[in-house]
C-alpha cells in the first residue's frame, strides 16, 4: 500500500468523527448557546456506548455485529442526555456558558474514569481502568478501491465512517432546508424575532444543544473504536476543542467546516507517516502530534478577522431586553 | 450582604458535593463518615491509628501544605484572568512550560541553594508570564478566543516538553525527567526536627504573600480597577479611556506568571521531576477552586485549604476504605457543578423566604 493511500485512509478515520462533532457544535452555537463541552459530551457518549458494547458482547458473542451498531445508539443517548445538563445550566440557570462548558468537561472526565474503575471492580470483578472494545471491522469496496489515490477513500473503511456521512447529510438538510433548521439559526442571530413569531426560544435551544450531545456521542464512540479500541482516561486528548476550532474556521457553516476537518485529519496522518518514512525514533512522534494544534493556531490567526459568529452567541435570552 | 450570599452559595455548593459523594459511597456499600474521616487523617488534620517511624501528624500536615501550594497559585492565576473577563484554562500548560524551563536552566545546574531557589521562582514567573502574555496578545490582536488558544498551547507544550525529556533528560529507570538538585528544590526534604521528619514547603510562604499582593492590586490600585472595568464591560472601559488591549495582555501576563509559580512549586517543590506527556489536573481543578472562592484571593485561600483536603486525603482514604481515589475528583466536579447552578438554589431560598414573609404578614393583619 502506498504512503499516500495510508495517509488518506487514516486521515479519513480521524476527519469524519471530528466533522460530526463539529456539526454538533454548529447546531448548538447557531442556536446561540456557546458549546465548549463537546469534549466532555463525546467522552460521556463514548463511555455509555463502550459500556453498552461490552455488556452486549457478552450477550451476543464476540462475532456478532449487533453490539457495534447498538453502541452508537447508546452513545447518542448518553451524549444527548449529558448535553441536557449543559443546556439546563445555560438556559434554565442562565449561567456563564463558557464556564458551564468547562465544568461539563471536568465532570465528564471525573465521572467516567471513576465509573470505569468502580464498575470494572464491582460488577465485572476485575480491577482495570479501561473498557475494552473489540477491534472494529473494516471493509474495502471491491472494484472502486483499485483506482489509484481516489480508491483509498474506499479502502479499509470503518463502518462508522458510512454512518457519519449519512447522518451528516441528514443534519445538513435539517439545518438548512427545514423550518426547524431556520428557527435554530434564527435563535442564534435574533432570538427576539423568533419569540415575536410565536416560537419558544428556550425549547429550540434545548433541542439544538441536545443535538450537539447526540452528534458528539457518535464522534466519541468512533474515536474509541478507531484510535484505541478501548475507553480509558486516555480518551480525553482535546479533540473536542479541535472540532470547535474547525467550526470557527468553517465560519459556523457545515461544508467549510468539513474542509477544516480534512486539513486536520490529513495533517495528522501525514505527520505520522513522515516520522515513519524518515525512520526517526518514536520520541519524534511527539513533535508530529503538535501539528493539528499548531495548525489550528496559525489558521485562527489568519482567518479570525473574517469570521462572523452568530450575533446572539453566548448571550442569555432575556425577553424583556431589547 | 453580598458577601454573605457568596459565602452561603459556596457553603451550599460544598455541602451538595459532599452529600453527592456520600450517596455514591453509600451505594458502593461503604461508610461515608469513615471515608471523610480518612480524608482528614490523610492531611494530618486528625491523628491516624499508626505512623511509620519518624513520621507523625505534623509530617502529614506539612505534606498537605506542600501539596496545596501549587493549587493556591494556580487558582489565583485563574482569578486574575477572570477579573478581566478572560478564562485562562491554559494554567496546566503554563505550569509545565515554567516547570520544565526552571528544571533545565536551574534544576540541573550546580548553583548553591541561596542563588538557585530565587532563580527558580524568577524563571517560573518569566516563562509563565511570557506564555500568558502571548495568549493575551493573540486575543487582543487577532481576536482569538483565549479558551481555544490556551488549550492548543496546553497540548503543544505537553508534547514539546515530552519530546525534549525523552530525547535528552530522561531517567532510564523512572521514565521521567532526571531528578533536580536538592539546592534548587523549593521544598526542603526530610528535615529532622525533634525526631520527626518534615518536608518544609518554602513556596507556601511565597503563595501567602501572593494572595495579599493580588488582593491589594485588585482592590486598591489603578491597574486592578482597569482590569475589572475591562472584565465587566469592555466597551464602557474603552470609552472611559482605558487601554483595553493593554489590560488584556497585562492580566494574562500576571495570570501566566502566577501559573508559572504554580508550575515551579509543583515540579520543583512537591515533586522533583516531570512526567512526560502528562498535563497535571491542577490547571482544571484550579477553576473549581477559583469559582468556589468567588475569584476573591481570600476566598480562594479558604477554598484551596478545603478542596485540597479532598484531593490530598483521597490516597489515604483509598488505601483505608478500598474506594477508588478518583472519587475525589468526582466530588470536586460536583461542587463545581453546584457553584455554576447556584442561581437555582438562590431562587429556591428566596421563594421560601418570601413565602415565610407572606405568612408573617398575614398573621399581623
């Protein structure tokens, strides 16, 4: 397999989860609720999904594909319910949304790691700090995958990549082509107009924030499968923040955000391949790991001038204020 | 009146956290009172059943103070930024950067203690301050959200430091950076007094001074007033002729410098080496400490003393009761969560109070 193919294959497996998480962020932020909690939401989703997969695997046997797909359903539920906490703090309690996001992240990390250890010891009877997932199956589309370079997009694909693309299309349609999507976007720019039109701003925002949790849950589960095939404290490495950076470059719109995610994903996997290619010792991986983060900063420096955040982003909606 | 409310909210939040912790401990079939008693024992605030030779309650107490010193600096760092309306979640990265530079520049040198210790503090202030100021500059010049940039710097610093440790300064046995010289360490190790061994944290004295300096600067100087004005209303501050950009950079510089002090008291004080690829949780926990302390230096001193009991004592509690020590971070997180929703129970208390007032009014009529 050529190096370029490997870069594309690994790059897509990283890009797509990042992308779906960023779409979640777009939903929340377009509705006017700042969401720095993506990291924690994806972590909670991955934890719930991983736990479900582990239990279901014992039920269905290791060869069954049922736990794999059901784990994503549970991750969606876990992420969405946990996002409700963020929504309640921001909308019901009118707290500072940035602080709430960080609190959610701290809470998610503390709770999941504690629960993993406690459940492993107490329920499964083996002290361990991780939930093992079986390695995800991967498939190659016959025929098309033989095309040079482009074929790589159809080689050794994780099933979740297909799920993510399908969902991305649906939520794109929902946000831009339906009345509900318009209401969500209006809530972020002019909530008073939405209110005047007879819509409930709070309810729309609750929906949007829970949507971000659901989508982050999918991303978290995908990361858990693709990167380490387990859920442990090592899950929290800041990809949630990376996806926030991606949606900021994407100017809070879905398609340009995909572009930003592609840049991150390809830079990361290309960096890895570079170290392998040059034959440097593994310590040099550390230098490569900073690539997406440095890229984020540089892109922010060059692009942030042209960015327009939703106008009511981060503001608590107050009916009496005009 | 306002101070009373703040104190009440903090106390309620802490109680909710402890209560939630107690419920979890009960569910796990353990006794929460015993567990909390163990926490206090682990910090030398209550006597343990038995001690290893040369160790006593005061040994544990000093170790607890040594342990909380970096947190005090870190929480002050968060507070200074927050006063100016900025959210410094890069404390962990600033700590690591400052700790690493101080380790390399001073920790591995042969300087005598009298020179090395002040130099460690200075390097910490300089490196942390520079990192903070850079974030402030990016915010002011390019309008980059400081939350995103500080987190990017956290990871960048973590990986870069890890790279240098693994290629140059690694200890072959511990897989951490080589231990620094005793002369440069801010905590005096194993000092024998009256037959007991003590670790004396010199950094704590500096931290207490920092509490009062920050308090003074914030409440009594033009600089503090300007920072607070920018934090409260950016636009109004600009119209009042305050240099908003300068204030943003300055507050991040001070915040970073305090984070740098947290770093050197952590990596060259409580510990004497750096573990590669690891960001300490102090940076995030400091946000909890700062919020519970209402971003006020004296409030922070109290909340640090209290919350660090949970963190420090959790190891001993874990060994005594078999609970996972991670429960400490769960309790801290719940306390943090309750402070953010304090408006909810403030509403509830107000409602009860007004209902009671109504009833009283009815009786007199």
